[in-house]
């Protein structure tokens, strides 16, 4: 769906306004309707605040309807192709549309357990997750009681809405829905930034398979031209940065053993805040290195 | 074959002496014979020195015969079971007796290339190598000329002999044939050794498969009870140490994110000197770590 | 006073036993008397335990007499030369016998404040302290109430007694009265221990003057031949280690700027546990370094 | 003297042009005259290039006159008040106008030795130096031959000219005459920037006295609001950064010993390139720290 500007929304008639924002909350155009009279919204943050307030104030019956309007994760609707456009894109982002039959079975079983315990679908803002962290969420949340899950479901719906709203509406401000993952490499053997180091970022799944997420070369400042991840959340999960530091030190002719003591340096870390800034640098000599969560 | 003491060797008659040392050089009891009159040998190092001297002084014809007396690596003799006991054990140590058919073909081809270029078998002290580093040796050495390979073949034979001699003969001294790989873990968040950290050592093959080599828990000093590798050479190759530092920091109740920023820390490094001391420690907080080749 | 062995003490008659241990507690031979019948003591720790138990069980009147039997720190008795031999040596160890007139005045005033508030002399095990930390002790302890100070005075007397006992009696075991301060230097530029690095240890006083405590050269393992401090407590206080790392890197011909970025590296740290093991290593390249409390 | 814009210079008549630039080279308005016809200069770099070219092309006689037109460092002219305005400010910047009698004597003797060997005054761009590094320059340069010193004198005059030109003329570009010294502090115990850390920068003289150069507090990003040194060269010399990290860790309630193991962390380093960027960060826990020349 095309972007619309906040300015246009502030000037639109009610039908246009509601149509534009009908899908921010799944199958719930009434949320857009509820905030129409509150215009103008000088910032996207205030529009978002108004819409979530409307849901909070709507009473538990309407909230329940909203919750129940969500599809199962990786459910039959997905296979049958009957998802909303947004849901479809969201589920695809984390690979829920490409499950093996075993994985499909597994999600199916978890969805059923969840539904039979809480009588609502399992809702999670998938853009903030990897397949592994969603499975971990099932484990954790199946132990909650119904009241807690009602709250969590709403919170996840608000996260989904923030993400959709930030994409749909061009505004002077942005909602805090994206994270940033960056690195830099310092050659503490030569006392200078390490230029031309090949850097790869992998997502590591529990099942030990890993998927390449980004690849870059460091520039003269030891940094990559742009962050390895930006303009999107960093899915909760485990990652490995690989730095081809042995090749770098060969190129600058630093004395090394054969084979070099350090060839590719892997830095494995987990992301807990998808909207956070993760700066994970490498300080290296041919015989030592350090890394840390920087700023 | 049972161990014999240096003292016994110094007192033995010629037949017993030569029998005991007949296999130090492959199919070449004449080396033992040549040094019999040089007794007594106060140290193993002097016996070894005398035997290698005898080979060096023997002239190129005898040296060639010695070289040609060695079997192919992972060759038909191995499959046919006609290796000497020592060769069999040595080739098994690096897995050359358990090759897949593809690997067997590959070794077969390399052996043939080597033999057709140099007219001698490819000789390498396999106890100092991994399968990967042997394949890399083929690549490097196939580019040499015959004179260089004659020299290298003798040098490798001397390494094999040192290894066999050190195992066969109990003496006050040891030949320098073994390496040591050790680690320790320091908790720089709490300012103390990290106790109870699970440590695993893997050998990493080019083909990306990894084999568990050792597993240990750190003690109250942050060290493992004994080195991860000792009393044998550390095969030339690539390794990964895995430190379960996230579990450790959970246990000592250091504040961490969920999931922890650092769960398992992998330290990947290569060994170039199988007889060297490699101390590879980890200094860690929940948010940073450093490692280095220490002493 | 000459050392006596635990064995001799276990066999001695009462007079000899009491004479030998009369001064362990200041002007209080009754403590030795009290434990005479408890012999034999298989270890020094058990003898120490018995003597401190005797004081604990002696009732507050005797305890008060014991406390009051101690001289003022840096007091008139010191200037007049009327201290016990042990007290004299102890006060000299921290320089209390060489105070300037200003310092003497200052101690005098603090002693008087303390005495007028608590009616007992200020007691501290001076071997565990620097002049600065004793002054800080006055500050802290002057804020306590009398009951707390009674307890602390006894605890300090027990520390003094442990120290005296460990020096007086040769035994299979040692009381935990000594600390150890050690270092090592690793050249992470070259991947090896740094040999021949000049190391100096200074005690840093609040008044900004610093006194050289020890000086050493690192050996081939990057360590000093013996710890910088051992066989005595490490006085509570502030220290600086100076490593002449610029000279070292010049010698091994590592590229450096002129003047070198790192010449002398100072590591400043404080000691809080005089009986602790402080290992403070340096990992350095010409452009970076790290230090930590190690083990 | 007031600034003039490059634009004004490009439009000025010859008298105004030469007057404005008469003092860029000491007592040598002919340099400005020589480049007048080469106008317009689109950048300051091109004006500077033209002026230094004019000196290079002027022949050794004029060069010698230029060199000899410079006053002695810390010489009688300084005491007598007969320096040019620029020379006076330059010499004052490094304290040459506030020498003790001993220092004055020492400079006097070195000046005389230099003059009697080379028959020219000792010329150095003092803004790039500390008193210590100037004295070291005397030592080094007194060993040169006359030809080398002629070259060095010109090079230093060019540096002085660059500095004066960059200050005198407002232009779209800047000459590379200034350096930058910055820091940041990372709390690797908590995994975040360290906010509110007091940082002090001292210049350390050989004579062991130290002068406070800058003082700052780190902000929420662990950085100081502006670099500790910028908009001027960083004088060649030795510096110490002091980080009050113990106070910081007390404030964030990280467990520490009493006194804290790390109170004030000193980082001592030397600057060799006054126009360089020196970034000297601190990564610290209560028990460990690291620093390096960063970027």
C-alpha cells in the first residue's frame, strides 16, 4: 500500500482517513475512526499515542475481538493464502511462509496448545524476532495465565501497529521501531584503523545452521560504509560477525605464523532489544583481540 | 611394542639393541646397527642425534632406499593391512584409516601426482597434522623441486623417528615432540577467576565440520585441571574454543540482557607449531571479552 | 626474639612455653598461660585459635585491660623509646617512627580525640596499612560507637597476634598473614612474553609523593623472578606499577612513532586485602594496552 | 593583527596585499610581493603553496637572510621586548617568556652552541612543541651538518608560515596546522557508555612536573562535549589522561573493594604528530581496563 503523508491525513475527509489507516490494527478500522476527531496530529508519535489510547479505552470485549481477529502464526491461513497483506509480509519476513513440514507441524501444535489454554491466537510482532526466538516465546508464554497473556497480546499488537504506522505514514518524526547494528575494526598492532577487512554477519539458529545477513568491507576509518543492519528492527536472536583479520594482517605484512594464529575471528552475540543500537567493534593484533558492546 | 629403558639399551647385546630400535626408521634396522658401537648414550637426545647423524652420513643411495621404504599415505597398503605397526597407528591418529571413498580417491590422486613427479612416496609426520593440513602440504610440496623434496622427506622421517623413539624408550629426558594447549577464564566483571565455566575444544575442518577434541570445567583458579592437549603434538590446523560464559554470568547473578549478549564465546585460532605451548585465555564480562596467545 | 618450633613448644615446660609466647598479646602473658594445658597443638592454626578463644572467653574486664595495654600509635612512648620490641618494629614498618613534626602533631591530635571518645588507645594492625590508610581508619572509626570500637580493637589485636605468632613459631603450617603482588608482561604485538621490561612499583601517598617499593626486570616468561611483594602483607593503600614498554618495543624493533606513543605505562590500583593475591599483568602493543586484576 | 579574507586579498592593491602578508615570513615582505602577480588564489592552500615556492626559488642568499632574520628562541630579544608580534605570541605559547633563570641560561647556552656551529639562529615552529621537546630538538639537531640544518630551518619556517597564514586569512579552506585529542569512556561492566566520568588532561614534563591542560565530564554517550584539544596543534610531548573511574563505579553501584581497586586511571602517552588525530578511549570495569590509539 502506498505511503501517505501525515499532512495529507490531517487534511483528509473521514473516509479517506479511515481507509488509509484501516489496517494499522488487524481487521479493526474502528481504531482509526475513533481518533479521527482528535486531528490534527502534529507528529506521528501523537497519532500513534491516540490510536493505542483508543484501544486501551475500548473495553475488554472490543479488545478481545481485536485480538481474536489476528491469524495464527504460520497457520493454515498462511498456507491457504487468506492473510491480510500486512500479515503476509510480516510472516514472510521471518521465514514463516517457508517452513518445512516438520516446522509447520511444530508451529501448528504450539498454536493449538496456546489457543486451547487461552482461547486467543498467539500474537507476536514477528518483525522483532527470528524463528528461534518465536519458539522460545511460545515456551515462556504458555506458562503465563490468561490475564498476563491478554496484556502481552495487546502490547504485541501495539508493536505491530507502530511498525505498520511508521511504514505507512511519512511524517517529520519516526516511531522507534528500528535498530542499528554496526562495527569497526582497529588494528592495534599498527595503531590505525584496519582498512579492507572483509566482514560478514550471520544469523545463527539453534539448529546450528547459519544464514548470511550482510557482508561489507571496512573503509579507511575501519568502518563499513553503512551499518550492517539499519532501517529495520534487529530480530531477537543469535548472530556471528566474521572478520577476515588474517588476510588483513597478511596484506599489511605484519609477521604471522603459517597458518596465521588468527584467520577469521568470529564474534558471537545475541540481540535482546530489536530497536537498540548494537555497536560491536573488533580490536586486533595478529595474536590477540577484544570485542565489546560499544556505543 | 613394549617400552625399553635407555639403561637397558646401553647394556643390551647387539641383537637385542637392534631389535628394539629396528622400527624407529621404517624398514631400516641398519640405522640402529650403525650407532651400536657409539654406546653408552647418557640421554635420549644423544641417541636420537646419533641415529639421525647416521642417516645423514649414509649417502644418497641408502637415504633414497630409506625414503622409498615408506608406504603411501592412506594408500593401498593401508586398506590391504600390510603397514608396519607404527605406520598403521600413525595414519590412524589423523583418521587416514577412515576416509570416505571420495577422500580415498583424492589422496590416491595426490600420491600418484607426487610419485610421478618425484619418484618417491609423499612422506609427512602425520602426528603433527590434521587431514586438512596434510592436503595443504601436498599443494605446497608438489611445487618444489626434487632436491628440496629429498631434504623435506628426510626431515619428516627424522620427526617420525623422534616421535617413535620418545615413545619406545624410557629415559631421563624427553625429545621435544609434544605440545600443550591450555586456557584459563578470568571474570573481569567480578575481578576473580571464573569457576565452573564449561569449555569445549573443537577441531575445525575446511569442510566446515568440527570434531570435539576436549571438554572441561574451569576450577576455582579459572583453569582446567589439566591442559586441554598435552603429552602429544597439537596437530597443525584450525581450532575453536567454546566458553559457556553466559551460563557462568547467570550463575553468579551478573545483570545480563535476555537472551544474554554473550552466551557461548567462540575463540577460533590456528596452530602452526605442534610442539609449541599455546595458552589461549578468555577475559570476559557479560558485555565484552578479550583473548590472546599467552604464555 | 629467636624463632621457636611448634614441636619445642609442645614439649616445653610451662615457664618456657609462657615466656616464648608472652608477647604475642601485648603485655598479656596470661593468654599463653591459659592455653598451656590445651597442648599439644598439631598446627599453628590450632594454637592461634586457642589463644584467640582464650581472649574471647576472658570477659570484658580482662579484654579492656588487654586493649588498654597497647601504646598509642606514633605516640609519646614511641618518641621516648619505651615501646615493646614488637610494637617498635611494627610502628617502624609503616614509617610511624619517622614522622615530620606536623604528622606527629596530627597523629597526636587524632589519638587524643579517639581516647577522649572511647577511653581506649586507637589500635590497628599497622603492618596491614600505609600511613594514609591509618589516617583514613581514624576518620572512619571515630564515627563508631564504643561497643563497635571494642570489637574492632579486639579484631585488630587478633591480627597483630597472628602476625607475631607466625613470625615467632616455626610450624608445618602458616597463618594467613601475608599477601602477594605479582605481574607479568605480554607482548601482544609479537605474540610472546615480553622479556627485559623494567618494572617499578611505587606506593602513592595522598600527598602525591611516591616511594619506590620494588624494581625488577621481566624474564623470558614475561614474569619477574619473584613476586614484587611476598612474605609480608601488602599494606592497604594506593600503588603504581610502571612498565618501560617503549624501551622494550624499541629493543625488539617494533615500529613506533618518535617519541613512542607509549613510553612508560603506569597502572595505578589500590590494595584492600593485605593478605590477598594481587596479580596485575600488562598486555601491550606499541599502541594499546590492557591490565586487570588477574589470578 | 585583524583577520583578512582571501577574497579581500585577491581584490586588494599591491600595497594592501603586501602589508597584510608582510609578517607571514619573519622580516620578509618580499615573499608576499613575489606572489602578488600570481593572484587570484582560489584557496588558502594555493596561496601557501605559492609563497613557499617563492622562498624555495629565491636562491640560497635570500634564504639565508630569511633564516638569519629570525630571533633566538627564548633569547635576549625576548627579554628586551624587541620581538615581532607573531614571534612574541609564539614563544609565549610554550612558556619561553616565563623561563626560570636556570632555564634561560640553558636556552642561552644551546642557542650559542647552535649559532657557533651553524652561524644561523635555531629555528623551530614552537607551537608544535613543549619546552621538553624543544630541548630534545636542540640535542638532535646539534648533531646535523650545516646543509641538513639549512633544510630543516626552511621547513620549520614553512610550518611557522602555515600557522600564521591560517590564522591571518579567512578562507573557504584551512591549512593542516591543527590536531585533535579526544576520548570516550565505555563501561564494559554494565555494557554502556560511562556518563559523568571526570576526565583531566595533564602535560607531563621531564622534570616530572605536570600542568593541567583540560578538564571535562563525559556525557550520556561517554564522550566529552568537545575534544580535549582542537583548533590548535597538539604540542609534541608527553601527556596523562586521568579518568575518575572509581567514583563513576561507586555512583552506578557496581560492587567494588574498599578502597576501590581502580580509583583514578592514568593513561600516559606521547604525541609525535601535532596535526594528528589522537583518540584515546578507556574501556573499564571496576577490575580491568584497556586503552589504545583509536580513530
